[in-house]
């Protein structure tokens, strides 16, 4: 029996045609993520995945691709071979987005770390909605980046749009439209999968970076005092 015949037998028993199974796998490997509440298409594909999850995992496992499935918040994400799952061990390698290994830029990694820190803060304060999302204003996010990393968001609007669109494509944030990125009073939502995407170890690195920034600022004050 060929692999195609074997898979067809497996999925047809769950009421899914082989072409529908292929469509699901192609979508997963192209985007690397599936969120049921994103849109109607992803809702249908997510529900289809539930019906053929064993067969899908078996096929992806042969390719060395890991699957993290969060049933509570109804999303799943693929991880390339040799990745720790879930987590951000080698963050620039871990997430699929248009290719099996799509590297993240330094700006993207920095923003992800701050988003995770803000999500954890909201979690401690009980500011998470029933779907696991955290609302964050652009103004508060800009302040958090300054405080935690000693840097700001990209000055050029085109770069800022590209940065946020990338994380939106990864389904880690959501916002209404690009114009919101120009308005400090606008809000975005942080998806609960940020917890799986960015590990506690990565947050520890962020804490070390914050301490170093504070030491540098203190050294600068001392230097100014000596010059005075």
C-alpha cells in the first residue's frame, strides 16, 4: 500500500477527503500556525485538523516537524526539526512563516520579548480576557520597550508597519489596521500563544538586559558628576 493510499484510508474514515487533508497540511506548512478564531477559513481548517489529528501528526512527525496544540485557546503551531517545543530556544529559527525556517530580525525578537513581558504582567494583574488575549496600548508598549530594552520602536512608519505585520502574520498580535500604528492611543491584542512562543529562559535574558541598561545609565550619571 502506498503512503497516499494509507493516508486516504486513515482520513476518509474520519469523513475527510485526501484532497482536503492535503489542503490542511499545505496550509499548515505554508503558514506554520492555525487559529480557530482568526477567520472562517482557519475555523474550518482547525475543525478539520481535530478530525484527522492523529494522521496529521503522524505525517508531520515523519518530516521531523513538531506540533504544539493548545486546545483551550484553540490554536496550533508547527516547529521545525530539532526545535524545542514549545519555546523560543533559538527564537530566530523556531517559527514557521512562509518557509520551514523563517528567521526573525533583532527588532522582531526584541518586540516579542517585551510583548511576552507585558502579557505576563497583565496575567498577574488579572487583565486577560476570556479568550486569553491581553489588550495593550501602543503608548504603553512604547514605554515598556524603553524601560526594558532602552530602545524605541522604529522611527520610520514603514519599518514599524513591517515589524508589526510580521508578528500579526505569526498570529502573535492582532490590531485593526495599519493606521493604528501611528496613534499612541490605539490598542493591539497580544495572543495567548506568546507564552508558548517565548520561553521563560528568554524572559530571563530580557531581565539581564534591563539590569545592564540600568547599570549603564548609572555609570553615565557618575561620569557626568565627575566631569562637573
